[in-house]
C-alpha cells in the first residue's frame, strides 16, 4: 500500500511531527463516473458493456444422441460477455492534514535553541546531532570490567580442571 509523509509545523513554523498519510482510492469507470468501492464500479462497468447475443453452429455427434434424434448441424443463440471490456481505472487521492505540508523541513539552522519547557527546538529546526564520545574514565571503567570478566572465566576453567583432576585420581585409586 502506498503512503506519503506529511510534515506538521506550528504557527512559528517550528517542526512538530510527521504524519503518515494513506490515500483514498477512487475507482473510475469507462464513462468517467467515480465510485468509492470496487464492487459498485465493476457492476456499473458491466452495465456499460451488456451481454451480446452470439449465434453458434455446431455439429451434433451421433454417439451422444438419444435414439430417434437425427445428427446434423444445430444453431443456437447464447449470451456472452463482451470480450474487450476495459478495466476499471484506479486513482489515489492523498488528503493533506491541517497545518501540514508535503515538503520536509529545511536544513537545520545554527540559531536553534532547545526549549526545555516545550521540549522542542525553537527559532529554527533541529540541528545535526552528534553522539557523545565516552570520557577517559568511562573507557577505563569499561576496560576494567572486561578484564574482570576474563579473570572470572579463567578461574572457572581452573576450578573445572581441578575437579576433573580429582575425578581422575579417584578412578586411579579405585583401579589400584
């Protein structure tokens, strides 16, 4: 399904939020009439192109006939749908919400200031955000935590090895 993004601004042209807008679908028949649903559009399209009477001739097969019926050529008139009925056309209409535009915000302004009461940027748009870099202390604390984790893993493996050695000594003692 298709959609568009609409951008909402307040009275000072400060960006508030973006909105996803889904289209309203209109179905247009061959005579130009517009319908809101496909079922009524298809019914109207069929009315524009009514059934046609077609004369067909066919030879009756003597094997499938009842007794007393003569074989030969029969003519019948049947009703058929028109072959070249055009498809119902589809048109999507996007309705723009109030206080919105299809245009995204212009590039960030350097004069933008964070208003902590409103919790948004004022006098401009959101400036480019740069993620904070960790301090030396944070890097050392992380490194220390990694080393402590490695030490704990080594101690656990040593404990397992000691237990395995004790099990082997017990087996040897039983064998002797």
